[in-house]
């Protein structure tokens, strides 16, 4: 069927005339176009298309989490969408390999045409960061200018509004706080867990005392376990946790952290399996974005060395700072520090196992 007679035609449906007519190298205004500029444009456009898809998925997850009552089947949908986002992120990291087929000398053939354009001005990338929960006070600043100074009009308003709204982080925190598993009839999770940790540490101390070690070595190992015990006590104390939040050392609330711990420990319970996968997917996303940031820095180092960026930052110096500082779900990743082996895990009473039906949202 021809383009004219068909109501839905491949070319029209995909708006290919617009998409394929959207590459306009600016280096051809002088002596002749720089060959590599086409790759530079297409790579960036491809990134922006994938950012669009990621935002679409994250927005849908946020919409599902906004509901007061979260339908359990929706957790499965969200897990699948987060998995898709993570697969896209893998592709986005991989795409840098293609761009790196351009050398720094090739880049210099057209870089002077680009200033002051910069990745700083990627509105979708900023939207993604803010929607995930990156707050302005947590950002690594450069040149005393807020990141949104790069935008004007509606684009700026949109970013400022997103800063004020719920983020995926805040919605997840509320969802974790609502999960009513921490205190159930006949089962107080935190005190049971504390008991299990103490039992584990006492056994470790008994093992060290019985082992064939020098006095010095034995004392050192026991001191290490006592330090470990203090760490657990600090994490389990709500007051200490709130203080750590005030000091900016941790972001996730005490209740949400305890729920996340419970989900991680009892992940084998069918009802907690999907929430566990979901929490895992968030840590995965954080790591993938950090991997992208790190690979982007390495590429910038190869292309520019110590040159400053077209957006006016110190270039790789600035970008390196963002790799760790802009992570969002570190508190969830740190739950692994609190894991104890299944053999110490307090057995859930039968009545609780039975009541762990599939109706756990308020
Ligand atoms: C030759 C290739 C590239 C070079 C030399 C480069 C260089 C830079 C530099 C120096 C910065 C810091 C801001 C500035 O002062 O301009 C930056 C930021 C950024 N670039 Fe690139 N970039 C390249 C490719 C890409 C690609 C393919 C993307 C994909 C979208 C991208 C996205 C970004 C983003 C989102 C930022 C802001 C990061 C942040 O503030 O955390 N860049 N880039």
C-alpha cells in the first residue's frame, strides 16, 4: 500500500520525515562539514529519545505509587517497567562506545561551533534527576549558579514545579512507611531482629574465644565485633537515625528503612517477593546512572583532557563529583550491611504467615 492511500503508513506513523530531517550539522557553514558531527548529533538525539521513554516509565510508576491504596498487581507492573528502564540504561552506557569511535582531534573539527551548548541544557536529563528525587541542596554546584538557570520560560517553570512535587523517592518512602508489617499481632519485627543480631554476634564472639589465636589477635577480633554491635545499635535506634538524617548522613526515614530491611530479610515470603525486586531495581538504577556518569567522565577525559566544558563547568572535575554525590538510593543499597544469614532469621509465627495475604496496603 502506498503512503498516500494508507491511513497508517510506516513513514507517517513514525513521523520519519520529521525525525530524519532533524540533523543539521553546523560545521558545514564554513569550509566543509566535519564528518563526525553527524554522529555527534545522532548520538545525542538517540539519548534524548531514550530519556523520553525512561521518563514515560518513571512517570507511570509514580502515578501508580500516588494512589492511597496500591493494588498489589501494580507492583508487578512497576517492577517490569523498572526492569525496562534499567535495560535502556545499559544501552545508554553502551552507546558511549560508539561515540568514542570519534577521536579528540575529530571533535576539535567542530567543537568551536557548539559553545555555549552543553549537556547541562538537557531538560529531560534534569527532569529525570528531579523526578527520581535529586534535590537542589544535594547537588554538586558549579560557578554558584543553580542548575535550572540553564532554562527559561515554560521549561524552567516545569523544572521548578517538579522540585516542589513528590518524587519517586518520596513516594516510595511513604509507601514503605505505610506497609503494616513492622508490628503485627505477636511479632515485633525490630525487637525480634535485634535479638537475632545479638545471638549472631554472641556466637561469633564464642567462636573467636574458642579459636586457636594469640591473645592480641583474639582481643582485636572481639573489638571488631563490638564495633559491629554498636553499628547495629545505632541503626536500630530511631533517635540516632533521626540525628543522622538531620546531619545529612542518611535520607530515608526510620520507618521506611525498617520496612525496607524487613522486605530484604523476608524476601522469600511470596508477598514480599515483588516489593523486594522493586527495591532492588531502584538500587540497580542508581548504579546504572552512576556508571553512565562515570563512563561519560572517562569519555570527556579522552576528548577534552583538562579543558573546561562548553557549558562553563570545570569539565571532568565537576562531572566526577556527581558520580557518587548524585546517587539517590544509597540508603537502600546500605541495607545489605544489616543482612543476617537465614539461619538467624526469626521465624515468622504461623498466624502471621497466614495473615501475610496479598492485602497489605491501606
Ligand atoms: C564528545 C562528547 C561529549 C563531551 C566532550 C561532553 C562533555 C561534557 C562536559 C564537559 C560536561 C559538563 C558541563 C559543561 O561544562 O559543559 C557535560 C555535561 C553533560 N553531558 Fe556531556 N559530553 C559529551 C557527550 C554527551 C552525550 C552523548 C550525552 C548524552 C545525552 C551527554 C550528556 C551530558 C549531560 C546530561 C550533562 C550534564 C551532567 C550533569 O550535570 O550531571 N554528553 N558533558
